[in-house]
């Protein structure tokens, strides 16, 4: 009986995909002006504007395109690290931007509608990338030349390799992390049971992708240390922040009041915000802290937000650290989070440094936070070490070195 149900599901899936392809094909075949009238407003685009990659010239022996995710602005940041620290190589990035874009830097921002529906952009982009670049890093296994007709990154990669380009794969987190593996080793993982509705889809995609990568000869890079468990054949490519942007000139506790605690989760559902929020509100009600929940703030405005903040809460469920924690460390703030032993050990082995993030157990946030607030010397010591750690590990120099082998002609 189960085999029959499985067969029926497969038939239904294929029928749905067939209908979807038919509708997409019909929309793509429409004249542009008609197409723009039938598309939802969120996917309409200016047909007179065709985004183009930055022309890097031909003087560099290696010309790198990073695309199309730019998660937390990292595609742009890695490209700038290559430009700043890699001799003989230049780089830029492309990213698909939607209505909720946070304003991260980007060499070639492409509106979602143009990426998905503009046949003209598809053709121009394909020609520009294959003729102007020598290397491509494909982010998150997403298609480079539009995702209409259910096009896959695999098809684009095959096309790039056939054109003689060197291609690498780059992952940021939930695009490759296997939820079941994470849940098996993390009590507070957001992937337990029904905590997050996207978990089943992420599980299926990660399993399929990891199976495919096991037989891939392409170089693989990952941005957060925990992903070494998901792609052990890959290399850590540290996230990059510009320390100069985050040098605030105001030390923590300089305002003279109670400690100001901020939490700015990119995705509250997976950052353990539901664990931290009630505790911080309770401590605020007792007059021990002032709690600031930061949401929907453009990337360029975050340094100003941190000028009046002492303590930054990162996350309490994934056991990792990423761009937000690095920015807070670079700003000389006291960063408090839950970071797994695996991540701390990995960073120590790779860099020789200990991670200056104060650890709070998700099961004892209130108790441990009260102890921390009474230990100002400990907080000041971590705030002092943060900028130095970022300058050593996350200012782009290490990331450029990691990419150097890949960028060899």
C-alpha cells in the first residue's frame, strides 16, 4: 500500500511540475509589455534597464564572479576582499534583490522580476559571464541565469564549465545544513519536530544536494564553521566585515546608565529569540538592563544603532556565529550567544585564536545573564578582544588567502 501511495505522490508531483512549466513557458513567450501586465506587482521590472556585470577588464589573470545570493552582503564582501588582498585577481558579485532587500553592497543588483522573467537579461548575462570572467563561485546552489522553467544551478554550472570557466560552490547555512543532523546534536535546534515549518523542505533539499556533492569534483566553500559537518570536503571561507565601518569610538558602558542589550535577529524563528525575549524583558522590568529589539533596519544604519548599545545577543539555537556577531565584535560590543564546542574548536584549530563571544546556555539564559551582569570585568575583557579577533580573522585577508588556490589560472 505504501508503494502505491509513493507512486501516486510521484505522479501528482510530475503533473504539477508539468503544469508549472507550461504556465512559465507561456509567460516567457509573451511580448514583454504583455508579460509585465500579467505578472504580480512584486515581480514586475523595468524592461528598459538590463543590469550588466561590472566590467573587470582583461588585465587581471583571474576575474571572479560571485552570485546570485549575496547573503548578508557576503558575496560583495568576498569580492572586495579579493580586490583588496589578492594579487592578479579581481572580483565582483551579482545578487537577486527583492522588495525586502536590506541594502547590502552589490556589484550587480538584479531585480527579482528581471532575474526570473527577462529573456533579454538572461541572454545578456550569460554572454557577459562566459566571455568576461575566468572563475565563478555559485552561491547556495541557485541558478545564475534566472530560475524560470525550473532551471537549476547544475545546468548553469555545466554550461560554465563547458565554456572553460573554473567553477566553485559556496554555501552560507540553511542552503546545505542537514536539519536532522543538527537536531541530533543540538537540544535547542530549531529543526526539532514542528518548531519551524520549513524544516521538511530544507531536509529534503539538503539530503539531495549533499548526495550530489559527494560525487562532485568542484571546489566547495562554506561560510560558517558548523558546515564542516555537512560538507567535510569543503573549505571554510570566513565571513568578511570592514572593521573601519564599525569603529565607533565609544566604548561600552560609556553612557553611564544600566547596560543596554540589543537583539537583531535576521530570522527570529531560527535564532532562539523566543528564548531570549522573555528573559530580557523580565530583567528590564527589574531595572537591570534596557532591552532593544532591532528589526527591519537597513544594513548601513546598524553601526549607528550600536553606538548606544553595550551587549549584543546573537542567537541561542543554532550554535554558530556569523556576520552579525562579527559586526558586533568589530564595534567593540560585548557579544553574548550560544556557540557549540564544535564551532569553538574549529575556529581555534584554524586560526590559533579563541572566539571572544560569551557563551550562554539556552536552558539557563536568565541565571547566566544575571551572573554575567555582575561581572563587568569579564564583559570588558571580551569587548576589548572582539575588534582584534575580527581584524585577524574576518577583515578579508584570510578569506582572500583561502580563495587564492581556486583563483590560480
